[in-house]
């Protein structure tokens, strides 16, 4: 799934995203489970907000994303930063070895909409990490998808961009189709463009099973940035270790 034209306005639309909470959660999990972590791969890094923040904390960062447009914006934010930006499918990670940590936030894994590809993503992550390496990611909970997304319409109007976002059940169980229409100002006129994105939710038990099959130990399952064990909430976090 590529963001194409949406990359132009993504940061403006995500201005209120809790990037600092993701960064803090990452650092706390590293401190708790593997304080020796130095290299981190951000899988599905988007425009690099989390990647840049962790680079600023002294980690050696690599950002991987399927959208070349997103990666271009990420690199332009600080061309002098010593960050590798790699155009690659996170379910087919290739060319990496001996990393200390992989993160994948902002429900990136929900964009992987078939079970075999999720299993591939977990397996590739495991093979990319060194011994004791951490794999930390989050997903939308099934309850959040069913109760807070299905049938909902979201809209925002800014000075130079507006959008309408429809969320409807997809064809697969616990999946959701996002239909988005954007109006972006260009001079005195507005350009309209439309995008359709797909996500799928997975049960905690299924994710635990696939992680175990890939070889991971699960250190913590929590929700909504909590540092304590919890399986109820809108956003479920998995902290796994090789």
C-alpha cells in the first residue's frame, strides 16, 4: 500500500499524533529488556517522525517504507541526519542482519491484510535481529475497529487542505476500507484527489501464535502506551525478543 499523493499532506493531517509517546515507549522497553540496543529499524516509517526523534536520542536508525514519496519527505526533513532510508516491503525485509531492534508503529501491521504476509513479516523481523534483539509493534484492537471505525465518517477543514474520510467494513472479517477524498489548495483553486486504503485486525491469540512460530518470546502485551500488561484498549502493543 503506497500513500502516493497523500504523502504531500500527511504530516499536516497527523500533526496531533502522539509521536513522543511512541518514542518514550520504545526507550522504556529498551531500558527494561535490552539496554544494549544501538541500532533500530523503523518498519513502515512513513515521513520519519519517529525515526528522526530516535536518531536525536543517539540511536543508529534505518527507515523502511513501501512509499517512495513518504521516504523522500522523511529524508528532506534533515538531509544531514545519518539515517538510512530504504524503499522496501516490510513483509520481505532483505539485506539487513544483526540489528538490535525493529519497531513498527501507528498500526502499520494492520495494513498487512493477509495472514501469510503477517507471518512473513514476523519471520523476516526475527531473521534480521541479533540474539536478544527486540521487535516492538502495535496494532488496532478488534474492538476499536468494530466499535470506533466501522461506519464512521471523519472530516477536517484547514486553510489549505480539507479531507473527508469514510470507514466501512471490508470483505474480510475484521477488515476496514478507508475511502479518503482530499482537497488541496493550489493557488486560487483546489485539487481533489482520492485514495483507498485497507486494514485488517487480528486477534491477540493469532498474533501470539504467529510470533511464537517465528521464534519470538513475548515479553509484554500492553495497550495504549501502558507500561503494564493489558490486552484491552484501542491500540495493542507487543514487545517481543529473539
